[in-house]
């Protein structure tokens, strides 16, 4: 089997020749990129949207900044919002340093942005990206983050979200309803695409979205997403990289196919054994614990063997690197993980 075939089979829950290991494609653009390309058998994970966003009455202006980030301003008939981002060094992703929402009054502008959004197909963009990666990995088609997560990751911050939850739950619910309604437009586009693996980049953790909020905002969202995409034979892959222990029973009930970036202890708070048992028949795409990259290569190999030994059989299992790793140890550590899995 090629790297791609093996990875696809694992994510479908099928028996594989070897537990696959893949890393986010952005790592290849970092300082360790050349050395990473020499690791045989390690796959690449890319994302490409088969959809784009347009606005009817909003003008968007993005200016590059000297630090490699950017400043984006949204000019709307009801007010302007600005967002400043910077580039982090791990794999070049953009991190928001200044959010759009800086005061409660700004949420009315966000509401306008939501209502003015239109999704358009860009199916060829996904097909081109998928063709470029070939048999060396996998291209997933992302959907937007679920509305609750967008509120504090893309629009506001934790502080502004807390104000909403405490002082204006009605406004929060109206925005979430509007976003969900709008996002169904691009679900329909994704359903028509050639993508089989659909990525929900939700960065979920119970530290923010605990059981009560999960029941209210996450469960209905994932059920609607599954209703839209499962009939088209799409597999839903959700990026749940945080503390999930208190959500274990709820996640078991959620119609997701793969829990991606699942992070075992010490960074996560539920073991691979517990998750594998509780979330059958879901596949666990395990992010090797970030703190583990401080260990020596032989210790990393041993930890990989210990993790695999936690499951009764090497099914419904894949490994990845989805979070930042110190560039000076990335190549050596990733090679150690690949070698450990080859020996199982």
C-alpha cells in the first residue's frame, strides 16, 4: 500500500499494513523542512477548501505587516472592524494578536458580517491540491469551525465570549443560529466535491466548551453536519486537541468518524485506552504529546510502543504531528516515531 492508501484505510477504520504516521504540511515550510523530506514512510496532511467566501456589502482590505503578519479591516455599513495577525515559527500558521471584537458593541458588526457572507464553489482548488500531494499523503477539505468556536477564535477572544455568555446569551444564540444557517451553504458545496475526508478544525477543549455548552452548541451542530455530509459518503474528522475527559460520554454520542489531534496525557487528560474503548467505532488520529518532544529519540520510540500497547488491536488508529514542535528536534523526533511504528 502507498502512504496514501494506508492512511485512508486507517481513517476508514480498516485493517492496515502499518499504523500510519503523517504530519501537517506546514512543517515542511519551516526550518526543518529539508530534513523532514528525507524521512521515508512519513505522510503529509494538507487541507484545501473547495469553497470560498464573498460578501455583498462588506469591503475587506488586508495589508502585510513587517513581522510577516497582516492587518485585515472589514468596512461595513454598520461599522468597521480590524484584526491583526502574526506568523508563528513552528509551521508558519497565523495567530490572532488583535481580535475583531474589542468591545461588546462590536458584536453587531459581526452579526452583519455573518449575514452578508456568501459561500462560492472552488472545487478545482481542492482537486489541484489533492493531485499535487499524490500518494505521499492526504488532502482534507475543511469546513468552517463550529459557530461557538468561531466566536472566540475568529471574532472575539475568551474575555468577550465570557461577557456574551454572562450578559447577552440571546445575542450569542442569534449569532450562532445565523452562522449555522449560513454555513449550510458551504456544506452543500463540500458534499458535491471529490473530497472524502472532511476536516472540522474546531480546536475543541472542555476548558472552554464544557458538558453544558457542548450539549447546547456542539452536539446539535455535529448532528446537522453529519446529516448533510454522511449521505454523500463523507467522513467527518474533528480536530479535538484539548482536555476531553469530561466530554467523553458526549463525544461517544456525537456522529463523528475520526477524532483528530487526540492528545494523550500528559498534555491531554484521557488515556488512549479509555478513548479507544469509549469512542468505538471512531478512529483516533493521535497527536504525539507535545511535551514528549523534550525526550530523547529512544524514549520517544518507547512511548510510541507504550501508546500502541494501550489498544487491544492496531485498528482505528493513526499517528500524526499537528502542533508546534521545536524545529531543532523535529526531524530526529519525527524519524523516531516513524521507526517505532514500522517496528510494530
